[in-house]
C-alpha cells in the first residue's frame, strides 16, 4: 500500500524567510500525482501546488515551489518570502491514477514577525 | 467562486444515535469524496462516489457508514449508531475528474459524539 511520510511535525520560520517542508512517499507505481494542501485554523483544506510524476520540471506557484525527486520518492515544498498568512498545517498527498488522495500526517508551520 | 458547502458546521450527538452529514458539491463536478480527520491526526479517506455508486472505499468505511446522493445537488454521509471514536472533522470534497485535478474541499463538519 502507498504511504506518505512527513517527518517534521512542526516547523517555524520568520517573515520574509524561506522554509522547506519535507515529504517522502512509497509507491511501486510510475504514474501518480503529488499535492500539497494547506489547512489554516479555519480547518478548510486548500490546494497549494500539484505535481505530475511524469513531469521532470518542478511545479511552481508564486512563492511556493516543489523539489520533486522521483527516484528518491521525495516531494518537498519550499515557501519563499514567508508571510504571516502562511501559518497553517501543511499536508502532502499522493494520488495514484484512478484512486483517492492519501495524506501524510501534516506539518504545522508557524510564522513569526 | 464555486465552493463545496457542508452542513452543519458542528454536530453534537449521543452515542448510538444516527447522524447525517450533508454536502453540496460544486455543480459540474462528477466525483465526490468523504474524508475524516480525527483531531490532531492525518486526513483519512473514507469513500469516493461516482455515477451514483461507490467507486472506492477504505477499511474505515464499514457497514456503519453509507453515502447517498438523494437529488441532483446533495451528497450525504450517514453514520449509524455513532461511537465515541467517530468524533472527528468530516470533510466532503468534489472534483471534475478522478485524478490530477484539484479536489475542492468543504469547510468540514465537526462531529462530537458524547
């Protein structure tokens, strides 16, 4: 069965600095998708960024970018120029073609001014 | 902007009672999901629904649970004979396609079983 591991229960960063959240996954599939979701205190799940496994180029969305290492099964999220509004729980998720999302346990990110 | 709507936002029920959690997915979406998040833990998949039938379910989704799309807009999760360990945040989500597309999540229903 596929698993998603987020080894950092908590991370902290100062405003305007850069932080990287780690995620590893285990799969024997070659066709899959990876996502980072943000869960602010309101508890709603918001998609931050997604990556198709067949694409070598790392996905980027404004201040958010990923470092996708397929051979290492690693999918880290980099947040540049951190803002107070970035404080939230971040979940890494895996999706095999035709199945639902599998989430990691999450990383709580705090941002200080 | 279209959104997934869940009601109620918070439900308190006594152990052994039945609850129905309601969701209105985004209108042109075809796939619907329920996920559960026990406080402080990861988000767990319960069930996916497509074309008026369950397409996938997890081990958590046992006979205690059922889903239904009673009309063209609502998608419900019924929990029969609730247990204390059913206390969690329940998220509904919908997507246009099954894969590689954004799953839009509702704001969640916090279920408390006492």
